[in-house]
C-alpha cells in the first residue's frame, strides 16, 4: 500500500501536465476490469474542459534534469518520492474498484536515467494489462532520449502516449531545458507514428496506441509569439497526425532569473485553444489567422478577428453559402452549419429558423442574410463592440488532496 505522503508528493508533481484527455480509444473490456472504449472513460471535467477522473500521478519526482520552469528540477530543494511498480498497480486497482477513477495518466521525472525510467513505466502498464487484467484507459508520458524499443513496448499496452515539446523552439529548449532537444522529442513521435501506421496496415491483432499521440507546450515561459506556436501545432497535426496539442499557461512555480516573474495569463491560453479548434475542425490555416510574429487578439476570439479583417466576404446568404463559408461565420458552429445545410434543402431559412437551430445570432446576424434579409449593423465601431469577448476566468485543476479526509478514506478503504 502506497503511503499518503508519497501519494501527495507524486500527484502534486503531476498537476501541471494537462495533456490527459482520454477520448478516442477503442480498447474493449475482454473480461477484466475497466473499459476505455469509444467516447473515452472520462465522465467528470473542470469548467475549462479538463478531465479529472483519471488518476494523474508521477512514478517519481526525483529528476536528474534541471529544466528551469519545472517544479521537479534537480536543483530545487523539495521532498522527493518514487513509487514502485506494485504500489502504482495496487493504487490504480484499489481506486478503480471504489469508483474513484476509470483510467490512469502515468508520467515521471527522469529518475536515474531515461532508459531506467521508461523501463519502469513499461513494467507498470504491462503488469496492469497482463497480470491485473485492467482494460481501462491508460495514457503514458514518454521519456525523451529513452530507447525506441521501450517506447514501442509501452505503445502495445497504452491507449495514448505523449512526448511534451514544452517549449516551441530549439533556442528556448537550450536555454531553459538544456538536457532536452527538439530532436529528442520529435523523433520518438515520428517513430511511433510510423509503427502505428504499419500496425494498422498489416491488420495485426491487439492494440497499438488506439487513441494516438498528444503533446503539450508551455506558453509564456519563453518569448515565442502565438504565430510561431500555432505554426508548430499545425505542422504536428499535418505531419505527425497528433490528436491534440495542449497549451499550458506559464505559472512561476519556481524562481529563476531566466524566467518571467508573472504568469502568462489564462486569456492567452484560451485564445490559443480557440485558434487550435479552428485549425482542427473549421478548415482554417495559421496563415489566415495571424502572422508568425503576432499574438492572437486579446479583445476578439480568433474567428471574429479573422472576420473583421475580411469584411469584404460578408454578409453571406445562409440559403446559398457553402458549408466551408458557413463555418467561418462568427456565431455559427460546426453542428449549426450542418443543420443549415441539411434544412435548406427543404425550405428557405429565415432568422427564426436559425434561432431554433441555436445559432448565436447576437454575432452571426452581422455577417449573414437569411432569405435576403439583413439584421446586423454596418457600423464598424458598433460591430466591434458587439463582438468583444471578455472571458478571462479560468478554473483551477481539481486536486486529489483538496479534500484530505476523502483521500485518507480512499487509502484506508473506509469509503
């Protein structure tokens, strides 16, 4: 049984890693415990969309690296802990049986060496699958510079793996994470992508990363602009087939002269997620949204900012505009655009129809006509006021130890 003190240290050390959504796995229950099938195993989310039903834990926070921004860096004087394979497997099974979790997000500091750390992570997931008969969702963080054979072995048992890029450029990595390099992070991604494609093409039995790969970048610890960050994300989606790029606003958890004294702010992170969504689902490219040396607008969400720069394309008639153009109208989302395309086959749509489809007419009415009618404004000053987005709140990640008595009860079996 893992001690409460050790559990507190290892879960606290993992709290800044946000790349842990679980959707996309197709692993079925074959008579054991857990199920990571179809829509994923996560049922509880924070208001900003982060899953909290995975047990998110480090195997060790005793790191040999000295990344300046990291809470677990070797030069920082703090309590250290390392869990054994048996402790982690027992914890996952105990928490699952009590219905506290339905999956595992397993990461680790680089303990002793990259190969040793990756080998221990592989032992955990392999034991959960083969000995404990656990079929729930498992996400494993890959260790940079570890042997590719170990990463390949982990991919046979994990649903998803991630190698966190952390900083957008090689220059920033050399300055703030000197033991890491862009190649040590991108090379294993490419290798796993090739292996996954071969596995699928040969129709082998079993699983090989059924939920694919993700990565994470820290925003604001280094001077890169949003244009550079999103260009890297776009390249990863196109060339590495990543499922998701996560953005984590820099928090000054440790003091260092090379780091900013103030946090990057939740609004910048929020804008990057909005732009990322446009890249993945709305047919936008980074080049349309902003220049490489620019930041996203703090005043307007990326779609509104693009629309204001391209007013010569509007208004569009909802009864004739192609789907690709409807998706670019502020206030019309993916589902609404599909509903419009389907419904206009049967009748000419008006604003009442759009309201019933839950189109956000407060925004959309300035960029569309419906059956020839326009109810927006052509005054640019007024329009900018209507489109201003003031969302700046951000929910904190829930902690296993935000209610210590619950954690204690979980470990002692009183719940």
